[in-house]
């Protein structure tokens, strides 16, 4: 019976974080010149999804929520790319935060290092996929994607200690 409750709670949190990723991505758009893209706080939710929900539920929440934001914002061509990139980010963030950095006691340091991985994956992931679409022009989006990843790093690192106060996340963080 306990396993069902845990699975149900995990699915509910995944749905909540998918919705949060979508809303955070769509709530604040800072256009990036020359790329047609935008910087947004949704990457913070992507990082937190991985850390708090685990590799599977976190990846699904991050990928679905972020892809839904692209779909609703009219960036159809980016929907599958965003799903993959954001799911990979959440998946990797889980392992970096919990497994590789398990020796650090400070939440802030773990959050910063995890966010650095996220930032690199955002820039590299979109550049990789955009290379097939735009050729060498894809490299023009790297600075904007690094800034986007950096904003996710900062916001998620600020939120981690606050989320430690939430009873469901206390033992995870």
C-alpha cells in the first residue's frame, strides 16, 4: 500500500512541476537578439524537477512542461528538441546533485555545481539540434542559452534552501 501512495504522490508532484515549468517558461520572456528565442525562469524548475522528483519523474516533468510551453508559445519546431534537452537536464541534475555531490553538505554549493551542468547542457543541447536546422548559425544562440542556463542556476540555487522547509522535500534536499 505504501508503494502506491509514494507512486501516486510522485505522479502528482511530476504533474505539478510540469505545470510549473510551463508557467515559469511562459511567464517572463526576455527576447534574445538575433536568435528568435527568449530567456526565461523555467530552467530553474527544470533543475529542481530533477533534484526533487528523481531521474524519471523529474525528466518527464521537465520535458513535458517545457515542451508544452514551446507548443503554446508557437515554437512548434522546438517542441521535440525542448522535450529531449530539458528531460536530459533534469535526469543529469538528479545524479549530479544526489550521487556525485553527495559528499558536500552545503545545499548552495551542490545547487551551484548542479546548475553549472544544467547550463552546459542547455547551451550544448540546443546548439547540437539547431546545427541540423541552421548549420553553423546555431552557434549564435550559445551565448543566449548560457545566459538562460545561468538564470536557471541562480533561481534554483536560491529556491533550494527554501524548499528544504517543505516536509515532502526535507529528506530529499
